[in-house]
């Protein structure tokens, strides 16, 4: 009852409901608020979490308390449009080596009017990032501040996947292998390039490319069996959930289920031999912003489900998988509005970050 | 007044059709370069679809954008004509070009350099669209000139 009063005072609704067909009861509580465009979260221990703010700060939350002073040593970012400090990801052996990976947009060192997507590895020592190493910088730089992608995920072999968006103005380049627009890249944890990448020996192709023909990829999860799920924003309609196979072409912008923001046809084609079809697509758009694979004890009936945060109109999607197909889709928490990020906490609860200047972290936990 | 209004609307229509056609053409050209099976009915269908889509299905109707841009530019041109003796056709052509420059050249600056009109992403595309505005403006100026003497052209 206390929690109900607390949340009501904050203008939030306590949600008590059951997931469709699952029978799980859950509650929500606000974990933190007043975050400036929270974008990504990562637990560094059972009680401590790092949160990136797009505006450029990396914050620490301990036992549900947001520390006002940011982590020091975060590289300077370009905070404009959709650009800024984006992903925070821990090395699989973080407890031993303390490596944290950050993705962010930054002005080009040669031409400051241009900018690029960067990925930096640094060691977290106390409250400071040290020993920075840039392990990826998108090429060529762009003049636009949009469509960076910027998601990161480690594969079981220790290599790192990086999503790099099409830069909005450069969509056709997603079909060429000589640039980083509209690609998933695969590098080793130190930025070197694995020799078994699909285009490692293709003349004219960048060896770090793992898949291509993407738009603005902001969701990336890897199942235990190695299956890589990715989602990307479509234009006006045509958001996609894909299963990524190395070397494959995902079609953008030659095939798409969406139209341009101007209302123009981007392509009248939705399929072509040699270009992959999405596992699922959304028309109209839901603006998928992140994805988590549920693997926890708190909600056993959700195990193996994908959770996708959506910004239009703003909710959380639970996708029940049947092999490589989506068997069911449930819409959760529409009252939260635009949701920027979803992760699974060590205890199995869901942590949701709402979008915007006054971003909130909301914890979804079992009611038992 | 009515003649002027009709001429203005026709000028807006000219610029709109040229802009939409260029966007459609640039998309078709790229799709063809990708060996996508584009045929004549598809071209016609895309063009008609874009004329409708870019005015009724997008985030902003391009005809309305051009209408506002040209209205401002032509009013300024009309004021300039009070003091400057210049051929109306050329002045309105300049005004039409300025209106399209504002739309395809300046508007992206407010949106983090995003070119929301796909055909305007290249320098060549921008130049073409500015020329489209000049053609529409020239038409409007020519209509204003009709019936007037050489002295006040």
C-alpha cells in the first residue's frame, strides 16, 4: 500500500496485471528519475548499475540510489539530434579485467563539421574510466546527427558486434561493402578484426563487416545457441526484427515495407532473391529502441521471450518465440510512454528506461 | 487578383511536380543500378504514388511547403519591384529559386543536416530543385508581365 501511495504522489500508476497466458503477477516501481535521455544500462554487480545519458554522462546507481556525480573519464561526445553517449556494455570477463565498452558519436578530428560513431574500451577503476582505447570509428564520417545504430553485444567466442546505422542521408551506402553505413561489424574485444569474418578476404570490402543492408539498428541480442536477433527502425513503417546470418544482405533500402518520411516511395519492392526477409515487421512503426532476451528466475514463463522497447506510441513488446518465428506479441506498459531501453536485472526483474530529458528507470518485479 | 492567384497556384504546382518527379527519378535510378526489375508501369505507378504520397501521406505536404516558401519569396519580390526596375520574369525566377533554396538548402540545417526530401541529398539534386523553383517563378513572372508594356516588364 505504501508503494501505491508513493507512486501516486509521483504521478505514476502502479501496474498490477498478469502477463497474457502466463499467470505471472507483477508490480512496478521507480528506481531512479531525473536522468537526461537515458540510453543504455549495464549491471556491474547485483546492486550497482551504470546508465548512459545521451547528453554525455555515465551515471552510477547503487541500491536504487542515483549518484549525482557522473563517472569520470567518459570521452567527450557530440550530443546533437540522435547522437551522444549511447551504449554501455561490460566485457564478458568484466569482474577480472574491468573493461567497459562505450559507443558514442563524436566530431571528426580532421573535419569538425563531420562526425562519426565511435566505440571505446576503457577500464573502470573506482569511479573513473582509465586506459581508453578506441576500438572502432565509423568510416566515412557523416554530416548528419542521426541513425547511428550504436548497439553492442558480445558473442560467445568473445568477439564484439557493433551496429552502425545508415546515417539517414546515406541509405544507399548500406548496400556497398566499402563503408560502415547500415552494417553490423564484428571485431575482437581489442578492436582487431577476426580472420573468419565473412568479407575478410573479399576485395574492396571492409573486413569488419558482418552483415549489411540495414537502416538504424538499435536492438541486438544473442541467444545461447548463437542465434543473433537484431531490430532496426524502418522509415515510415517497416520496422524489422531480423535473425542475422553473417555475410547476408538485409535489403535496405532496395527492399522495404516502409515509405519515406516525405511520403515518397523508397522502393516498391519488399523482397528480392539474395536479400533476407525480416522475422517480423511493423507497419505502422513502433520505433523499436532496444531489445532484451529474458533469461531469469523471476518470471519463468517469460524465459526465452524477447522484450523490445518501443517509442511510438510508447510501450514494451513481449515477443514469444517459436523457433525462429514470432508466435505471439504482447503490448505492456503503454502508460510509460516512450521507452528507450530494457535490460534484465541479475534478479530477473525488468529494468525499463523511459526516453527524454526527465528519463526514469522503472523496475518490473514479481508480485509474490 | 484572380489571375494572379491562379498563376501562383500553377507556379506552385509546377515546382511541386518537378520536385516530386526528381525524387522519384533519383530513387528509380538507384534501384535500376541495383538491378531491381523496374519497368514502365512501375515508373508510372511510383510517380503517381509519389505525387499523392508526398502531399498526403508524408510528415509534411511538399506542395504546402512550396506554397509558403513561394508566397514569402514572391511577396518580397513584389516589394522589390516597387523600387527596382527589373524584368518581372527574372525577378520572380530568382524568388522561386530562393524559395526552393530555403526548402532544400536551409531547412536541413534545422534538422541536423537531414535532407528530408530524398532527391535533395546530392548537390546536383539541390541545384536541380532550385532550378525547378526558378522555372516556376519565371512562369509566374511571365504571367504577371502579359499585357504590360515593355517599359514595365
